[in-house]
């Protein structure tokens, strides 16, 4: 099966929400517990929470699609007036499809969508060894820490990673 990367649309939101739920449970149940992951996915990954991203200025919301299913998704945005910093808010690949290059394709497309950016930043849970390995293999390096990954009051600690873009 071949996945192609395209812009996410309104009709994709339910599948994206399900993908995020499956990926979060696979990755974080052992770290935070099933109930906490259920709360997070219901809050952060609902169709209602995802929908505003479709029209957010200075952003890119993409999916990896094989024609029958959404295998991965990514969302990034720049709020920097000079558009030099882009923040990768999400990059997830379904657990059954990880390690097949989908994440690399999504990351490349997101990076290309911000041609003026010089730095990409993201936050990742330090205990998520697979994600840490992925980002480090793609040139990201630790640049700090946060106690509230993803939301101002999440209570989820994370490492902030950055990668220089361009020449």
C-alpha cells in the first residue's frame, strides 16, 4: 500500500480523531494510564478541537492517505510575524504503520510548507523513546523543557526539540 500526503479536509476529521486516539493509547497508556489518555484524547483530539486547524492562518494540516484509510497526520503553524519559527504541534502515524516512512514523508511535507522558516520546534514526552529517536534521526536536538506539553495546564512534562531549516 502506498500512502500519499495531502491537505486534510473536513471529511477527514473523524478518521484523524480516531487515528490520534489509537496512537495515543498505544504510546501513552503505559505512561499515563488508560483513563488519563482517554481524557486527553477526548479533549485534545475531538473533531471539534481539530476543525479550527483547517482554517488557521499560517498553518499546514496534512494527512497520509492510501485511498482507503488515513495512516498518519501532521499539523504545524507559525505565529512568528517574520515566519522564521514553525512549531510542529502534531505528527502521528498509526501504530500498525510506524517504521514505513510515513512519518518521514509527513515531516518533509510540513517542512516544505514553510519556506521562510529557519527553525522548527516541537515538544515530545521524554518517555516516548520511539518519537525521541525519530526526531533525533531527523536532525532535531534538545533545546529545553516544559512542564505543560500541548496545553498551558496539561501537567505533562516534555522535552523541547529544535532543528535548523534551510541552508
